[in-house]
């Protein structure tokens, strides 16, 4: 059975080809020129191209749906080789600015939100992805290829600055080995060259694996999907909290080798009437005492059948204002892609439903 060429780090690939420099050539073709056929590698011998074609494949996914929002956000649904599908989101964080002479004053800046699993085991009550259950982990190559496929699709130069956030479908730390492999491949300077400092792992908080990731010393950022200030509410929102409660997560974060010049990111999904009161804000201040933290307040994006509601803008502003007044940096994340299938898992859910009915 053929293997995905993107499953391998450069060092591993060097051991699979006759000469080490050929591995760098292959990396350049795949990650900088985005080719999908070994036969396009013109500076590699025909014999090696043939051997590679017999043992490996480059592309394992195809775009089966692509939705573009008015704010420039693009949501992709990819079909994998086994027929399963995953979502990936491209967010334009900053527009390109051009002067009157046509010269670029400021380049556009992009963030790619990657999936790490088909489905998810965590079972968050607010998440549409959880409704479909867990199917399987993505391989390292399937994680990496999401970046390549999107860059190819929008014709984004390989050296254009891009941020990576592992916060699509799935819990990244639940697929730790493949996640770590993908981080290394994406960071390699001979390929996509996206520094670990530009890569963020967003986790629901598997405390022992936060420790494992920290011990590896990869230099990636970590963000905690907190969403509640006490275990009672968090147990309802994130059932996994019963195994790894808030205190265990806070202690793991304090041990994590974070860049002291940066703040630890805590993501807080605001849900109307559940966790959006000033009482919750006061508890959050106390909970994060002693941590150089940044709170990213996120509007809950409703989807058909959801039991939760989007919070009021006024309540969001009051919550953020209170946190900032007490010295805890808080920002409200601008809702992206609201005019398309914004909720994570919604595009895949629509596709599955249509496929089953046809």
C-alpha cells in the first residue's frame, strides 16, 4: 500500500532516497511549488520519480465544498482518501494595502485553522462536530496537506507569512503523535517554513498531554479552551472536564515552557445565560491569578438544533471591560464567516446529511 509523502519529516525522507539532497528537492517541489505529481519534479531522475510514484502519493484530499464569506473567510470541506471529510478554515487577518503606484505597502496576513481528527471524542455540548461522534485520527500528512491544499487553491506564495492554529475538527492533543509530526514538518525551513512561534495548539485541556507537549520543547504556543470558571458548568459544556478538571489544567499551564514575553491564551466561548455574567468574570479573575494571560472572548455561533444562544453584544462588552479594568487582558474575537456555515462541523454535517438522503 502506498504511503503519504507528507507523513515524513525531512530527516526521515533523507533515509528513503538515495542521496540526502534529493529529499530537499522533493520538499521544495511539494511545499513550495505545490505539485501533486512526482513526474513534475524535473530536477529528479526519471528512475527516482518512478520509484517514488510506486511507493508514495502526494495528494490525499480534494475540495468538495468551498464557501467564501463577505469578510474574506474561506471554509473548505475536504474529502479524504477513505471517503471521510474534514473542515479547514482560512481567515484573512489583515488586508493587503497598495499605494497609488501599485506597490505593496502591507501584505495580507492569513491564519489557517486545521483539523486533526475526523470527528471528536471530547463531546462538548455546544459543538456541532461532537454530534457526529469520533471516527479516526488524521495522519500527519493529512494535517499538513490542509495547509498545502489551501495555499495552492488561493495561489499563496510559500514564503508569505501565515499563522497556523490547530483548532478545527478534533482535539489536537488526543492525536498527539501525529500532531507533533505535523508541527515539525510545517516548521521545516526547506518546506512550508512556518515557525513554531506561528503555530498554536488549541486544546480542551488534557492535562497530562499538555505536560508531554511541553517536555518536547517544540516552541509552539498553546491555547486553552476554558469556556467556564467552575467545574459544575464546565462538566456540562465539556464532559472531559470530569477527568481533567479546571485546576489540573491550570497547574499544567503553569508548568508549560511558554515564551515569557507572551501571554498564555485562554479561549472563552460566551453562551447567553450560561457563562456570560459579571459573576463569572469575577471568578475568572480569581482563577487566573498569577498567570500572564490573555482572554479571547468568542461569540457562540448558533447552528440548527443547538440548545444554546448567542450572547448579547452589551453583555460581551461588559464582561471584557470588567476583565480589562482588573488588569487581565481581554479581547472580543470578531465573528468571522457569519454569512456562511460558521459553526465548526456545520459544513461537514450538511454534506453528510445530503449524502445520506441522496
